[in-house]
C-alpha cells in the first residue's frame, strides 16, 4: 500500500470517488491485506467520528508523532493511531470505546458470524415426530428441552445432525466447554471447522482461534474462506485494544 492508496481511501470517505474508482479500490483491497485493513479501519472510524473528526484525529496523531522528534519520517495511516490507544481516547473520548465494543467485542463478532443451522426435515423414519420436537425446541431457543429430548432419544443424538444440533445447543446456551467437546466429536467437515471457530471465540481461546482461522484462510476453496478472512482481520484489529 502506498500514498496513492491512502489518498484514494480519503477521497472515498469524502464521497469523491466515482463508482468505477470505488469498485477498483475494493477489488484491490480484496487481494491486498494491508489495504483491506486500512480501508476497514478508516470506514469504522467514519462511523465513530465522521470525516471532520477523522481529520482532527489524524492531525492530532501527526502532532504527537512530531513531538517525539523521531528522526525517520512516518507516514500516518488511519490504523497507526490505535497503536497509542490513550491518544485516541483523548481525541475521540468514549465514542471509540463504545464503537469498539459494539463492532469488535467477542459477543459482537459471534453475533455477526454465527450461522444458524438448518435442521429441517426428518432424521429418522421411526422418530420423525421426536426430531421435529427437538428442532422446534432448538429454534424456539428452549435449550433445556433440547437436551432433555436428546437424552431421551439416543438414536437421534448419535446421528450426524443430532451431534451438530447438540453442539449448537451448548454454544447457544453458553455451555462453552461442553460445546467445544461436542464439536471435537463431529466428523470432519467445513461446518465443523466454522463451528469450532465460533466455540473458540466464545471461549476466548484466541491463539487456537487464530490458528483455526489461518487453516481455513490457507484453503481458498473452503466454503467459509471469505468469512474467515474477515473474522481474522477483525480479531487482529486495533479496535480490540479499546475493548
């Protein structure tokens, strides 16, 4: 990323780019990690401060850098400010912390990236009504009833869908340790990969979370590749310093 890219981001924020120029910028960001992070940060900052606030913030951080009498000139990007979070808080106040919690907290990320499973239909010729009761309880968020019905029907619990549904039940009812243990019992699949990511995020196991996300992003044809790229960027975002 160079100064030309930085200029394009600032012009985008001022609504000065044509539709074609904006499309070209976003297409480049899709394959340029640094540009993607810079663009995402700038757009997030817009939601907190608006362009005038961002300009003031950037000026303030430029002054702080100059005050350090650094011998090597620094190019101030939008992301650099949160490397000194205290300075950002002086400029933006509680708005930055509020936005960080709203958009980058574990809870916010779980809400944004959780995929509601589809458990419609029968999973047993003999227990059709029982499976319907279980799925109905799940979608009604009556998780204790799901567990009770599953315990009463071990044949359904042992099916692939039954195992997935129970993992989701534990995750949604905040029984994170049980959820992670159940997830590990699932047969390998992209759905398991993504469910593990959500379980690790809920557990706050960030090292393992980043490792799982890295494995997905190393496989471009993985069904959750794009979601993993975005989530990994958000997990590593400077905004999380303020949470």
